[in-house]
C-alpha cells in the first residue's frame, strides 16, 4: 500500500492527542513517533508541512485545533497526498464522523489506487510510449539496423505519401474541370435545341405559305 498511515489529532491547548487512525495497528511504530515529533514543532495556525524521513513522506495539515496526517512511501506523488488531506479535512469538518478509523480507511483505499488519478494515467501512457520507442530503437541496434537508414526510409515514406496526396488532389481538380466542361456543353446543346425549335416555329408561322398565319402585324 503506497499510503501507509493516516491519522487525525486534536489539540487540548497544551499538546496533540490522537483521536483516530488507519490502519489500526502500525507495523512500523517509528512512523507514529515521527508524526508526533513533527506536530510538536508545528504552529497551531493553519499550516501544511511535508517532511521526508526514512524513505517516507510525512504530510501534516493543521486546521484550527485539528491536525491531519498522511504518511506514504517516498515514491508516492505528493500532489495526491495533499489532495487526500484536503478532501479529508472538508469531509471531517462537514460530517464529524464518529468512527474515524473507518472514515480514514475509505480515503486511504481510494487514493492509494493511482488508476483513479487522471494525471497519473496520462503520465503512465507517456512513459509507456517513451519506453516502447526506446525498445524499438534498442531492437533495431541489436539487429544491426542502421538508424540513419531507418531515418532515410522514414523520409522516403513521408515523401511518397506527400506525392500521393498531391496526385490525388490533381486528379480531383482535373475531374472537376472535366465535369464543368461537360455541363457547359450540355447547356450549349440545350440552348441550341431551343434556338432551332424557335427558328422552326418562326418559319412555320411567318414564312412557309401553307402554314403562314401572319407575323409582325400582317393581316
């Protein structure tokens, strides 16, 4: 468990005394002694203090007459420990739980699981990508591959992709122009047909004697 200890203390005016903790029994009894020592040197005013001792981070937040402690191994993110303390203080002051051990257990379990932390998830993904890239390079070197050759091949692949894209755009542009030409021809043909039809009607009505009915004011 990355979070090894969480506890809450109250000040009676002269000293701090513990009112609850999780887990109930500590395998490392030195942790409680260090927490007590740090508390004895802290001002009563609202203060957050983090001390590293014996490969552990000791985070202690004083809020009025109440002090909140969280102890983790040195590899555990401080940001998450501070977030835990903030949430514990907010919940404790609002609800004043009677079973403090059970109350702290909920937060210790939740915040010990780093998969719940979005920023940590992003960092893990970034580290995995970096590790995969390094493994790929190491494997290439082990096989005797030339890194410069791999880089050249990558550039050639990029250039080929770029040329393919440009050709695709050129073909689309040519097809678009052909489509405009065809439509223009069809429109001209349609207008020509309309013009021929109009001419035939004019001839029938105004020129051909057998069908002439009179035009331009003739009677």
